C-alpha cells in the first residue's frame, strides 16, 4: 500500500499541500483530480522524491519500483525502438553481461533470469506499445532527433509502460496523444497488473480505467470510490449534507445567542445564560466545501453571413510544391456547423485546419469564402508563445488596438479575467488560465468560424465542461480537433475523417468510430463493399439544409424559452415585492399578474415540448 501521511509542502512561501493524507490500496487504479494549480504535479514529485515534504512522510512498499516520466524528452541518435528496449534496465544489463563471456555457472543464472523476466519477447512487446502510440515500423527506426517534442514524449511514455513499474505514475499522459492513441492507452491501462496513480482531465478515461478518485482541493486529499461520474455524485451529496449541517448549526447558534441576549441581565437566569455563552464559544463551525472560482468561457457571437462560409472543391494542400499532403478535398462549412476532424496525428488534420484558416493556400482546385469572413484559429503554440512578463490586459490591449479599455476588459471578462486577474503576469497563470487567455485573444473579433486544435490540453474537467457549454452556445461555426472524445460527442454534429491523403465525411457516430479504431463490432463487408447497415441519411445539400433548418428552429425555441423565463421571473419579483413593479407590469393588479403568469407558464411548456421534439429530430438525422 502506498501511504501519504499528513504531508505538508510549501513552494515559494505558499502552502500547496496542507497535512494531506491518503492510502492507495495495492493494485489500486486511482485518478488524481483537482483544479489547475491545486498541486497535483507537486504531489507526484513528492511521491518520487523530487520534492521533500516540509512535514509528514510517504510510505512506499518495500522494493516497489516507481515509474514516472521525466520532464525532459529523450533525444539523440537512438531510435524509439532502442530507447524503449533500454528502459528495461535489468534486461539490458543481463544482455551486456552475456556478451562478455561469463563463467558457466553465471551463464546459467543469466539465462534463467532472462527467461523469468520474459526478456526474449521484449522486442515484440516494445513494438506493440510503440504501434499503439502511433509509431509505424519505419518511425520506430528513425533517430529521436527527427521527431518533434510531442512525439518524443510519446517515446518516453512508451518506455515507461514497457518498463512495467510496480507503481505507475502518470501526469496527463494523453496530452501528446491523438484520439486513436488515447483509446489504445486506455485499453492498456485497463489490464495493467500493478498500482496506477494517474493525473488526468479525460472524463472517459477516468470513468473507464480507475476504481478510485483522489481529489485534491485546498491542500487536502479525499479518496472517493468509483470513477469520475461516481465522484461527482458523491461530492454533490457531500456538499448537500454539509450545507444542511451548516444550516442546522446556524439555527442552533442563533437560538443560543438569542437566549444569552435575553437572559444575561436577569439574576435568575444569568447562570444558564453564561453556560450557553460558553457552549456558543466552543461550537466549532461546520467547514463549508471550498467553492472554486467560476470557470468562464463566453464566445462573442458574430454577425450573420449567408451560407456557405467556406467551400473546398477538389482542393489540395501541402507545404512543398507538387507534394500535397491532402488531395480531392470537397467540404462545405455553413453557419453554426459543428465539425470534428478525426484521424491519427500525421494524417493531415492540422494541415486541413490551416487551409481552412487561410494560413495555407490551396495547391489545386478551389477554395471560396466570403470576403467578410472572420476566422479564429487556436493552437497550443499560441499558449506557449504568450509573453510571461505581460498581463492578460497587456496582451488584449495590443490585440484590440484602438478599442476602449472597457471593450478590452469586457472581452477578458468573458473568459474569467476580471479585476486583478487581468493585471497578473502571464508567468503566474496556470496552464488552463493561459489557454483561456489564448482563446480570448483569437475570438476578440467575434469570428464566424472558430477552429480549435487540441484546446483542452491544459484544462481541468470543470473547465472542459464550461468550454463545451460555450461552444454549444456559440452562434458561429466550429471546427474541432481533439482527443477528448467526451468533448467531441457533446459538441460535434459532423465527423470528418482525415486519412489516406484526403478528408471525407464519416457517416457513423463517435461510438462507431471508437469501435472502428479498436476493431470492435465491425460488420463483415459485403461483396459490393457497401457501408455497414444503418439508418439512411439524407445526402449532400439536402442533409445540410435539414440540419441547418432544425438548428435554426432549436435556437429560436431556446430564445423564446429564455424570454418567457425572464418574464415569469419579473412577475415573481413583483408578486414578492409590489414596489418593484415597473413598465407594463405596474398597471396590472395582483390577480392580473397571476393570470399573466399562468399564461406564460403554459406557453413556456409548449416551447419546451417543441424544443425537445426538434432536438430529437436533429439527433435522429445525425
């Protein structure tokens, strides 16, 4: 059992972990969660000995090997395959010793140990892990220095998994992975035969892999049984219990204080009053659950343009003349479209995004868009390139040159940078806050099309949920590249598969695509090579027109519901306090207000029924 005994860690004079305690059972699969900046990575570093706790201790099972990815990515002339094999230090040492012609008795011991650790199947295991993380056979034999930092971190992850430590510590392992590699990793971890402690903000991974959630908040650790959804339910129930306990205690405090106030001056009751005053002084307040600051995303809505916004007609795109990466691209983007680009890293998803964003010209074919079209394009590079010695207000002021300070503040406020937060140096912001700032910058001009390339890498679970809500509320088109399938499922209504040097609409659902990647539930192909059987789907412009009309009707219903709810709330305010009556409501009697409210509620129910019916139609069409 891995035990954390009341540890305290201070960094820069600030308490990060405050007498935190937890026990991780043998072979437990634990997801470590908490808001960005809560101290999750600090706890990991304390577990592996990189940080010495100021107080408390950490007990690791005797002879247990802890595995953790170093911050520095591997580099050099070694290949990914060689690097992964070298991660099994004992095997490597034994093979070196074997080449040195050991004595006969030692030779037998070496061979026996090599058999015991399954050393002869190691090359096959290493290759399987690398393939799962996206390295084909040719990539496995290239020097590490040929790869980008993200691919090098994949090699580091492969080496860690291959070394099979007794306690596997993973800090956001999917950050450098595409969806396909994330699915492979999830399946690998499901069958891992040792203890796992994983920091992750991937809701699906936390639900499918772990059996406990370790929540870090306010420097304290709390262990919850079950996956992430179960954790949220338990936490909500705990919050309700604490709220009820607080209310009961406040009522008791008020009762005692009232008794003391009324009876302290009377000789006959002074003694009892004094006793109750002591009870009041000794009463320990029920600790409220810490409320994290609100996580905000609110994309400004663009002005309306006539569809289509962008069309590709047999277009080709690439980086070198006469060497296109993608060909035969036929795509149409309309207002309020929601596209997700699927496919392994390296297949051309980012290249297609850059073409749509206008950063790359088409090499062949045609690309047409409105002259008034504005596009907001988010990438991780923008997060990394933010100036550390500038504030969010500095960045936004430069980007919105000529705008008033109020307009700059308003855009920052949409993304949670209000008050002093807007004047904090970027270097002091968490990764999630920097990502929010980058999103605020790319949407400052209310783009008609928002292209997001892996927007969730630095966002915690709550921030991702807020981003999903903001994208669904956004009135423009969205093109999404993300390995977070929860976000894709809740946001996208069109899937585009980038594979084989082109991009085509994927007619199945996200669940179908996951099954396809994992090789599950695949129907046998018929002799004509037809698609798998399923619900017929309108094709081409007919399908787009139907989905566009349904989205427009749904938006109208949502707007009507919002107006009706506001009118009901205004009437409720007047009924509670007639002095608040203003406008048309001021001329209505109490009886007329009640009648008006009944009519509004009936109309609201009709709109809700219409919204539900339209939403079901859209879901069936998709």
